[in-house]
């Protein structure tokens, strides 16, 4: 009736549809219901969370974001339905990508970690690896170190060449081994060709590429470095919610753990 009000008299349409004109005008002048207004507020928050994650978050992480950060009480299924209705789909497609190149003659150490990727406190277990990012100038190599306690990336470096100097001030690793001994750090290495021995770092690099790098084209290495800084330091360490951490970021997980230990 509202759409055809300019074509036909309201009284005639009400007669045909067996409705009262007063009832129609009451419905027309009535604002959105409280339920509908709340649904729209939730939808706006869902869109904002999804956009802020740069289309990375699926409905579970958007739900956690709404509940914790935006203080909106909502069920997970409602978030899922809203995202489907709005056409908001995470750009992440889970795929395990091997990035380690084990073809080298560096000295090999025993695998002391043995796939135990848990830690009881920060800085007890670190894992490290190198991956590569394509730019129009050529490859940019990224070395990163992760703390297994919180999945925090505690160190990272870029280089135009893949060599030991990317990670350590050494061309053969000897100085690095001396440095580890000096600080009483036990070195552990994965078995040759077994990516699952360093699954956490492989998974991190997979997230970096599927969540952030995929579909991007970097004209220069410097531009890639600036863009990757956002993901590493701002998003991944301080914002991104991890299911394994109870949907907290690494920084929040460590902060909450330190408060709990102090109490």
C-alpha cells in the first residue's frame, strides 16, 4: 500500500485488502520496532568489526569482538546469519603452506622441542623460520621469531637475500651458537624435510599470506616492509584474536596472565 499510495486512493486499497485506513496510517507512521533497531545496531557493529579486521575475521571472531570490545550481547548464530545476509565472507582460506628450505649444510642440533608447542610462561620456548614475499623488485625475505606461550612475534627482520645474516650476525652460525650458549639457550632443530616439527611458524606464515598478502602487489621492497609492519606489530600481536588463546590477542593474553600471576 505504501508503495502504491501515489497511484490509488488509500481508502480504496484498504477496502480491497480489508484493512482499516486508521490501522494503515498507524503502521505507516510508526517507527522501527525496538527489536529491529537492536538488530540494525548489531549489524552495524558486525560490519565495523569485519572492516576493521580487513575482511580477515569469520563469524566466530566477529562474535568475540562484539561481546568483548563493543560490549554488545549477541549470540554467535545471529552474527553468522547477519554476515551471510550482508555478504561478509572472510577472505581466509585455510591451507598449510611449507615455507622452510632445509637444503643447507649448517650444523644440525637435536629436536628437543619434539612438537610440544606449549609453554608455561613467556620466553621459555621460541620458534623461528624464514619466508618469502614477492615484490616487483624481487623477493623480500622475512625472518620471524615466535614465543610459544602467547604466539607473540617477539622479533622479525627483512632482507633482500636469504642468508644467515638475515637472522643472525653470522655467515655460518658459529657466532649464533656461542650467543645461545652465553645466554643458556638450548637450540632445537626440526628434522630435515618435516614441516610439522615447526608447525606453529609454518601456520603463522600461512596466516600472514592468506589473511594479508594474498591479492596484493608490492611495487618495491620498502612498500612491502611498511605494509607488513602493520600486520606484524599492530594487527597480529595486538589486535588479532586467536582461538587457541581464548580469542584474545597475544598482547592481551600476556597482559592478563601477568595480572593473574601478580594476584
